[in-house]
């Protein structure tokens, strides 16, 4: 996605995520409060996304320190829920 302008697309807060799979696809669901979106990805795209996300998280942690994942499922509210 070289040249993709993130400033030109709407952004959604995600405070919960779920993943599952079938033999043919990976299923991703993201939610914020009662709103949810689900995505179906072919395995090659899922693997490419995993590599890209891993790289971005590693870059982030090099700049900002380790991410504390304790509390990732503690009910932290998104601005939409407040």
C-alpha cells in the first residue's frame, strides 16, 4: 500500500478484536461498543498482514518501549462508549 494516505480515510476506534479461521479464510472481527465490522481474508493476505503488523509493532516498541498488554481486555471504553 505504498503511497496510501491515512489522512484521507475515516478512522474507527477498536476496543475489541476476534480472529478465527476456516480451511479457506481467516475471519477478523473488530468492535467498539455495539458497532462491529468483520473481514474475510485469504491466507496469503493474512500472513502478509501478520508480517506487516509485527514489523510496525517492533518499530513502535523500539521508539516507545515495550507495550504492556495487561489490561487489553479490561473493558477500557472507547470514546464512542463514553
